[in-house]
């Protein structure tokens, strides 16, 4: 008989944002009038965008300040917009300034009940980032950019996590993020060697992550999946994950010259 899952509500509001940030921790964070401005040498959108923590009293003024800070370094402003969280008019405000819609992501959640078991072939490490695991991840899923390798390593080292590898052909990670008394496993970096796909390796890695995260005290698992990745969405839904929220990016126009607020 399958154990009944406890009714654990996924995090919401600023707790959700802080959990997501803990799962992919930026190298630098500047709090700007109710927003967190994240910077990580330009590597990955999640670690190089602005996201609302609370509803600012003056959203337009906060966006002005963020645009000014981006302009100082010649970077294009990028916002992560979670409908139902933060200022209600943020999306319309950004659209009126010429920001275009970027990638759209679903947020999925799964209560952890101890029902999952690790794959017998899985190598599991819990705690700091293992160098051999990172070498396998980078071989399977490299990123472009002058400082990409160094930056991704620094991001991953920022939060204790469960790291799983199966036969050096598939890997995954579940960051262990604490908010108050609740521990959440934020699953990411699931990658499989293209030559070994359709062999159940992604499922084996994810089940091993879920089992190990539950053993490490996590009450639930969260995932961020881009909506144009149907194969990943199918895998996670078959494992019991359900959508509870989503977000999209708003990509700003070219960086404005320093000193201009609007």
C-alpha cells in the first residue's frame, strides 16, 4: 500500500523566493526597496536577475534604481516575475518600459514521505560539493561563457546538497534549503549523457535524490522547469510532482547609460 502523503503546503510569498534563491544561490545579492538584485558574473538567468521579495511602496522607483545599477556595469536588466507575489502591477510596469517576455517556468512540488528508494547503482554524497561529481556534471552539461565553469561551481558550492551520480552517465543535485524549521530539497542539475538517454537514468537519479533528501530531513521537494522542456515535465509528473506556481522573465532593453534613472 502506497503511504499517504502528508498535506504540506509549498512555500509561498517571500518564503518561496528565499527557498528558490537558496537552491541556486547567487554570488552577490543587493536588496533594493523590496527586490533582490542577483549578480553572478552573468552566468544563468536565475543568478543574474531581480525578483520581488515584498511589495515595494514605489515599484516604479525600485525599478528605476535596479536599472541604474545594471547600467553602471553595462548589463541588461532582467526581472523574474511571479504572478500573485510582489507588486501586482510589476508585469504591466515592465511591459510599458519595453521589457519583453522571456522564458516561462513551472514550479513543481512533491511531499517527501520516505516512499522513494535510491537506485542501487547510484553514488550519493551529502554535504559540500564533490569535485568528481562536478567534473561529471560539467562534461554532461557545460555552459558557455568566459567564467562559466568557475561561476557554476561557486553557485553550487553555496548550499549544502545531495549529489547523485549513476555510472558517470547521469547526475543530479538537491540543494537542502532551510526556512525556519522546514527543510526543502530544491532539485536541479539533472543531466544525462545523450548517448544513454531513454534508459531510465533520469528517473534513477531523481528517485535517489528524493530518497536521500528525505533521509536528510527534507519535508518536500521543489523543481523549476521551463515549459518548453516537455520530456522533463513528463518525468517529474510521473514521479508525483504537481505544479503549484510559475514565473516568467521580463528582459529589458539594452542597458541605459549610467546616471539615467528612466
